[in-house]
C-alpha cells in the first residue's frame, strides 16, 4: 500500500519535500508498521492519510528549520519510532539514537532499520533518567527530540542533561498556554537551558493543534538532574 505523496503540502509547509528514494522508504516504513501492528501495538494510526499527517509530517515539520546532517540526535521515548525514523530518513547523514524502555518496540525498530537499510539509526533500551547520568550519553547530543511523553517539566529534565552546550531540545506538544510557558522558562533556566522559540504550526490536513518548543542548552545542567527513575513524573519540577 502506498502513502499519499502530498509534495505540494510538504513544500508549502516545510520548504522541503522527500526525494523519490525517501518516498519509497516512507512507503516501506508504513507497510512494516501496519504489518507489525497486528501483533505489537505500535500505533493507533493506520490509514495512509493519517499516517502521513500524524507520523511523517508531524515528525518532520518541527525539524526542517535545522540541518541535522552530521549531528548526533537522540529521540527519547521513541515508541514505534517517531519522530526518529522519519528524521533518519530525511537527514541520512545525521546519527540518530532511538531510545525507549520497551524492549519489543526497540527490537522492532532495530530490525526495521536493518530491513530498510537505514544505517544511521542506533537503538537503545533504557530510561532517560538513567542515561542522563551516564558519561556515555550525558552532554553528548546536538539535538534531543521528545514527543508525547510527559508534561513539559519532565521533558526538560529528560532532554537537557543529554545535550552538548548550544545543543537544542525539541519538544513536540499539542495545546500550549501562557502559564505553561512561564513555568517552563523557569525550569529550563534551572536545568541550563533557555526557551528560544515556540512555534505553532497545526497539522495541514485536519488542522490539529501543534506547538513545538525549542530549548537551547546555554549552561551546565546541575549534577542532580535528571533525578532517579520515576521521580521526574511523580514529583515534577
């Protein structure tokens, strides 16, 4: 089954469109997801148009203002592989680490990357609280992506410890309020970050509300963050 291409929408909304090879990979990705979804719950999104909008466009639109090629990127709580897999296809010289605590999902992504010959994906079964305190990952990434995982304060505590100085955390959100913005600015500052911009770009087919929060790492994250597993969610900053 082939996905709609919507090249005109890609161009109008992101100033980019996939090459024929990338479009073919998107089609293969969709087919693998649908096939695997029969026995492993990867996504509730199954129609071609919905998959294009919510898993491809929604993953990539927030990234298109940046060049992720030759950068190190981590996708935290990747689930079925979004936004990490579309990101790795679009920026095939970026080094993507896709991390999730669910082994079955990460095993699926590792196999899919092998099957589709996507060579710039590394997989990791772990928790953000754990790797944020490990030398191999702390302060190692240029970009940290986090989509639909938890409230903003938790996302900031998960992402900022992993970033190099001048790295960028990209937080994918739905609704966004002024109150949330004020609170998030303070938490970002505490963790060594600064909210650079907030972009509202709703989805192009169904006009679903989308906000993207871009947070620059400007200083060091205090050593006690991230806190131990479960604490950021149970006792948010």
